[in-house]
C-alpha cells in the first residue's frame, strides 16, 4: 500500500540547547502531518534514538556534546540516516552538511516561514520514499530469484605483507575503528577494512551479537554478565575484555538468549 499523504511523521529534534529544541517542537506541533516528536540533547542520545525508534526525519544540530551532528551521521551511516535537516548558528558548516546528504540546512536564527519550507520539502521527500519502497516491495514479491545468503565464514586479512584467512567462528569480538574494525582473535588484534554495520549484516546473528554501536561479540566467548546501572550490563569475555551492553542493543541479546536479563 502506498503511504497516504497524511501519514504522521515521526521526528527527532537533536540540539543541546533546550530553548532551541522547544522552539522547533512548538513550530512542528502546528503541522497536521507531525506525529511523535523525540528529543535528544547530545549526539550520543541522538544515535540511540535513531537506532531504537527509526524516525522519519531529524532536525540535527551540528555542534553538540558527545558526538557532533556530522559524527552522528558517521555513527549511523549516511545510507541508514533518516531524512536530515541540519540546524546550526554557523554557516561554515553548510558545505559539509550537504556533502553528508542533508536534505536542508537551517541557519539560526531562522524564521517560521523558513522552517515551514524545510518541513514541506521533507514531507515531499518522505512521500516519494514511501512510493519507491512500495515499488521495491512489489519487485521483491514477484521476483522468482531466491535470496542470496550473504553470510561469510572466513575473512581475508592482509597484514605486514602476509595474507591470513581468519575463521569467523574464531573471532572473540570486534570493535569499530573508523572505516576499519579491530578483530580480536585468540588474544591478538587484527585490523580489517570493513564497517561494523557491514559485518553485523554478514555474520551469523545466532553467534555474533551487536551489544553496542561500536562492538560485536561472539556469544561463545562470553563468560559472564554483570549489571552496571540503568538497564545496562557489562560482558566479561574469555580474553578478559569487558564490553558494555547498551540499552539500545540489550533487546538483541535478550532475543538471542530467549530470556530477559
């Protein structure tokens, strides 16, 4: 079904200044297409809300504590980001914002009319995406080609002039390192060029669990689980490493274990 034009938009407002967030929220609530509005006062909170709630649109401040607006996009991945409108008081960020595939750019202080124009553009783009997704779903339904299993059981790692074949099941845990990841295998650390999102998609989800935006662990390497606070836990692995299980990813671990933590 094609999304109706009056489909409510789920919007995240991410800005470290409370008055700026409230003004945006007050203006957005006047629009009949706006549904749930989430708030984030720093970049880390924005990442967690995007991963947990998958909003349709985000108004993203460029300069925030924890992670900047551009670092939020880097953490999520540009392709996985919701429609994004940057909001900032510094126009020198405009070029980098559009390089990050921003839909629009609001320079503080902006007028009500300028926000309305940006929101109208976002609603149009959202409707276009809905129609495109409908088309892709139809193609998938009528395609006779069986899905390709993209899971891999070995990684080819080149280091110090040597090419090594690493069995995926031998990896204890993986941590993000920019455009690379660090593979922890039997107490050794190997650098491998891939994003953590890519490996999450291509590893067996029954064995490898995402526990944090920057960490994947092999469930067979977990020795014990220790509570920290506020619904977060810390994993202790066979190699002695400790990895925090964030609230965002706790549900994945509980689903794999088939029980609550």
